[in-house]
C-alpha cells in the first residue's frame, strides 16, 4: 500500500512538470538572462554618461562662451537704454504703441542707426517731419541699441567697407532717376505734400545715406537689394558726396544753376536795360 502511494505521487509530479510547471533549471536560466539585460543597460548608460563628460571637458567652448557673453552684455545694455528712452512710444516688445510710435519689428539696425545717429529719435514732439538735431546717444550707446533691436526684431543690417566704391556717372544717373524728385538734383532737399519735406543731404554721412536707403524713413521708399544693388547704392553715395565736395567756379553757386557773380551781373544789366527801354518808350509816347 505505501509503495503504491509513492508511485502515484511520483506520477503526479511528472504530470505537473509535463503540464508546464517550471523546473529549477529553467528558473535559473531566466534569472541569468535578466541579469545580463540589466548589465547591458547599465553599461550603455555608463558609456553615455562618460561620453557626455568627455565632450564637455574637451570641446573648445571657452571662446564661444566669451563671444556669447559679450553679445549678451551689449544687448542687455541696449535693452536698458530702450527701456529708459524708447519703450513709452515703441512698446515693451517692440510692437509699437497706437498713435505714439510704430513697431520696430523688422526695421533692423539700419533704421536704428539712421534715426538715432541723426538725432531724429528720441522724438521731441509729434509733427509732420522728424527734424535732424544733435544725437542724444553716443556711438557706443547707439551700437548697444542696434544690437538689442537687431537681436529681438531682426531686419536690414549695416554694410561694412568703403561705401563710395562705385561708378560716379552711374550714381548720378540713378540719383536723378530715383532721388532727385524729392531731394532736388543736387541733394538740397525739397517740399512734399501735407507739410512734409525731403531733407537736405548736405550733413548726411555715407552710412546715414546707405541706412536711409535700406530702411526708408518717413516718406522715403525702401530701396532693398532687389531695387538697387549694393554696388548701385555705393555709386549713389559717391555721387552725392562728390557734389558736396566740388566747388563752383566763378563764384558761389545758386543751387548749382550758376555762379552768383554771373547771375548778379545778368540781373543788374537785364533790369537796367528793361527800365531804360520803358523810359525811352514813355518819352516817345
């Protein structure tokens, strides 16, 4: 009887193993696979960490960090100037303020240079034209404002190099075609509609003229590189500045239409001859 019970128990254990009950060897194999997977994951993480640490230690980041910090300091100083002098009209995010000042998004450093370097901005009062006056900011402060607005609003940037490297004859032709209708044939300026006027170019330096063509202040149209190439802009600047440097032979010019001495002689002789003719005809009558 006991022997039959032991045989039956052995058969039951064999059936359970046949039905899928895991043996101790199978459990050991599974645990070994899990440990290998965890070891692989830990090794991969360790390799990634070591790679990151090595790159941080060996990458030449010092020069880049210095450039970024310098740029950020200029922009920060420009933001302080903007907050103190410009934010009331142009808004906290350069978006402009209704009936007070336009948006500065997209105007770029070219517009900032022209408006601030010529003293037109900050604006003293609202009127038809912003008049030229002594600049409020020095050159370093203007560069800081340019850096801040360029970084946050984008837009046209200023050129570098000699701005008079152009064809003088081509510059004169382009000036007469695109500019003389407002600024006069010799850049003396002229009246426009609604009480506005195109300013004289007599006091404008090379960079101010170039910046004005890029930004189109007030009533002036924008002359992008699609309208006038950089070379053509330089030709126009060469022409305008050459006009200011040339002397008028024979005396001071009257809007470059003729010397004063010759004009005065023609006026005196012409009026004298006219009066003589009137008196002579009166005596004959």
